[in-house]
């Protein structure tokens, strides 16, 4: 029997279904050696001042920029991301390294008050469990912050993007001190051992809610902090004074960017009744321009497409109405067309569960209070978007939203300067902004 993607690291082109690379997980000896090397690298990194760490990140940024064609090609082939989107991801990662190099000196500076001083010291070794949907950015996001704070980092990538992860590791080896960044080619049990190992000091995990709970339990048992980003069933709320056409364009783009496989993407569109019909028409028109294989990428794996089709099918059985798409595309690859479901209510998978694919879910709210209740009726509140012609009204609405991030008249997206943290079952902790950088440090007080 051919091993599944869960059994080993496997590259499979989602556009064709072709498996073109496999590698086995490490034995325990290799894992233990990597952990030991990382501990030594962390000690060396902690001795460097913040500007010296920043210089290393600037070298890494230049190397990433030079590698855009190679990295984008592999991301395009390994997870199916559209080539321009893959290039943007690598460029964004390089910009993040430069941002950290620029801001870390001020953000990590010694603080003074009447009682004494507070210094920020590195934790040691960071272990980052990273997903497949942004296979470069999700490695570099914790990496740059961890290194700027004076740590070493171990990266456990998703099993279906091994070659992208190996390329990132190779680039790091060329421009950074030895063993400062290492990829762990380990299985689930090995990952658990790495969390528990005395060498590691912090767990950073981006993944599903179930995975986050399991790994956070292990970290907590060993008294180690964790940062968790566990997805978002995010609401995009259109109030009755909004620019409906602009909202529909942003909603369509949010649902189809990266084939809808983004934790921050708007997934539930909650529209007030007076503008619901106009929004529906504008959304259908916007989504009609997304075509499988051209402007819409495939889903990353066959099982992800099957799960999405099941969620759509169950919602239709429970009373949702299909306006567009709805069935996996025929032919080769793991394509799923742009899809619109309406008459969606709490209790349906399309409302209650995160749909990781290009499926727009439309729910009509009779009043602003109804819209707020529907927006908050989710356990996974990573981000939200509020559309209105009145900023004061939108801000009043946003203050009652249970979300880690709220965007005004734009699709949900993160910013380097601001903390990026979830609410409820979306997780806790941040890896962006000053708060995110400080996550990778421990405060030391000097009295007197």
C-alpha cells in the first residue's frame, strides 16, 4: 500500500495528483542530535546584541529576494498556489525579516521606571509547528521574531510541503550561523518528544483546533508556554449603509485568494436585509471571474477537497440553497470551483465550521443586532471585517465583536505592526507586532 501524506513527507502536485517526492521521518537519534545542536546555537545567538541579530536577518531577506523564482516555483508545484501569489508570499517574508531587523532594537530596549529596570532576554530554543497553506511565510513569521529576540528555532513543517521547507532551511544555512535554523523531519510522535524535550522553551503552533489542543496539553504538562493560531470562521459584516459593490469584490477576493485556504479569510458573509439582494448579485458577478486552473488554484490535497465537498453537501441537505458551484471540478487535480451558499444558518456545517476553500456563505440579518449576534455565533474568531459608510457606526459595532482582529471596509488581513491573535477557539498569543516579538522573550527585573 502506498503511504499516505500522514505517514511520510510527500510532495504531490495538486494540479495533477502526481507524487513527485517522498522522504521518511527521522529516527530518534537524528531528532535528539538536532535538539542538542539547537541548544548550542541558541546560547551563541543570545550573546549577540540586537543590531548584530538584525544584520543577520537583513542577509536572510536579501537571500529570500534572490530566491523568489526558485521558492515560488516549488510552492506553485508542491501546494498548487498560483504563481503570482507564491511570489508575493516570498517577497512578504523578506519584508518581514527587514521589518524585524528595523524594529527589534527599540522593541527590545531596556525599560526603566521608578522601581528599577526590565530587560528582555531570549527564551532559548523555539519549536514552531507550521502549516502548508503559506509554506514560506508560516516558516519565516516565527523564525524572524525568534532570531531577533536571540533564540534558535526548530521548524516542524507540514508533511505535504517538504521541498519548500528544505529550500528555506538551505537558504538559512547559507547566510545564518550554524544550526540557528533547523527543520525537523520528524513524525507526530517525534514532534511530541520535541515539545517535551528539555532543550525547547516555547511552542508556536499554527494548525487545526484539535492539533492545537493536543500539542498545547503536552507543552502545559512540561510547563512550557505556547502560542496557538488555530483557524478562523471569520465574519464579514455588511451593514445597510455600506458600499455594497466594494464589499462584494473584497468578499470574493478573500474567498478565492490561495483557493480560500487562509485562516484570516472572510468565510461567513452576514448582510443586512435591505442590501442583501444587491450584495448577492455583486458577489455572484465577482466570483464568476474565478476559473479553476486559471485564476483559482486547486486545494492542496485530495482529502481537503473531499472534506469541503462533504461540508457543502451536508449544508444543502439541511436547507441551504446553492447559487454557484458546489461540486468538485472534473478532470485532474484537486480543484473546487467558486461556490456560493445562501439561506445558511447556525447549526449547518457551512456556518458552524471553518470552510477551507473557495466557498462563500451568505446569511441575511434583519437588524444590526441580528448581524452582531450572527457574527459572534462562532467558536473560532480570528478576524472580522465590518463594512459601513459611517466609521463611528462601524467602530461601535466592532467593539462588540468577539474577534482578535477587526478590519474596516477591507478584507481581513494581518499587518506587521499589529499583534495578530485569535479569540476563543482560534487560539492565543501573538507572533506579529511588538507584542509578538516580546512573546519570544522573558522579562528580567533589575531592582535598585
